[in-house]
């Protein structure tokens, strides 16, 4: 008997070989490409949202840090505010007298304090300075629509407490900056918070100053609100170190 396969068996073997060597059909390729595209787009959208959320959280964190630093500086400087007692009339000073004044309004304030930091040892300055905070529209472009909080500092306390010195922006995008002054001579209640304070009226600093700072956020109409209080350590005028003599 012959061991060679017949014709039908040879065709069957060829068909099996063709099936094992055949590739993907066009429909299978289209389905695979479509599925890969859907997965890729979904992954891209997810990653884009993750990076966007990360950027927003970074900006928000920096905004909170900016607001806290501003509040910390303002409260520190108000705590170290002081008034200088006027010398006797019979004492003649050489040159204009050094004047100090604590003048506060709802959205601006200026005063003398002892919080100045000397950057040069040989500089003609001390720890005393005139400081002012006020709102103003910036002359430069910012990503915010609100005002800018400016700070003015004069390194020397002179006879013009409301002028002189250098001015620079502290924080942009201020939605509101509100100052209130506690008068402990009045009854405890809402009436004790005053909208303004002038030390020339009573030669006295307010018992406390409440600062409310509201900053805009870059995205949307949301805002960040900071509230703090500062109590001046020395409320009454202090005598000069120099002993006045006739």
C-alpha cells in the first residue's frame, strides 16, 4: 500500500496552513485602531485635566501664601506703631521738629513705627520709619481687575509724616481692603469699631485695628478673604531719649 496522501488530504493540509498564516482582516484593523484612538484620547484628556488642576492648585496656594504674608507684615507693623511726645514749648529744636501721626481711614492708613530693618550698617537710619498702605489702580498690566495695595515707607521720621519715601506695590488684584479701629472708651459693641482714627484728636493709638483683605482669584469670580487684628504695644506718646533742658 502507498503511504502518500491522496489529493483531498493535500488540499485540506494547504487550507489549514493558509488559515494559520493569514493576518488581520480590514474590519479587525479598523476596530483596533478605533479602540486605540479612544483610549489615547481618554488618556490625553485625563492627563490634561490633571495638569490643569495641578496648575490651578499651585496658583491658588501661591495666592494664599501672598495674602498671609501681606497680613503678617501689616499686623506686625501696626503692633510696633508709636507716637512721639511733643517737647516743651520752651525747648528750641534745631531744624524742623519730628512729627508722628496715626491717621487711619477705611481703605488707607499711615503711621510711624519701629519695624524698619536696616540693610546697611553705615546708613543714616534707625529702626524708626513712616509707613503707609493705600489702594490705587496700577499703572502696569496685571491678570486681575481689582486695585493694587501699595506701601510707602520713609526711612526717616521727619516733619512731614504723610509724604516722602519710596512707594511700591505689595499685592495685586485686591477686591477690598478695609480697616476698622477699636475705641475702648466706648461701650463694647459694634459702635466701638470706628471707620477712621486720627491721633491728633486724642494723642492716642487705637486699642486694636481690624484688617480685612479680600483678594481676587485668577479663575472665575471667586475671591479669598483674610481677616486679622493688631494691637499697638504702646498706645500713648513716648518721650524722646534726649533730655530737654532750658
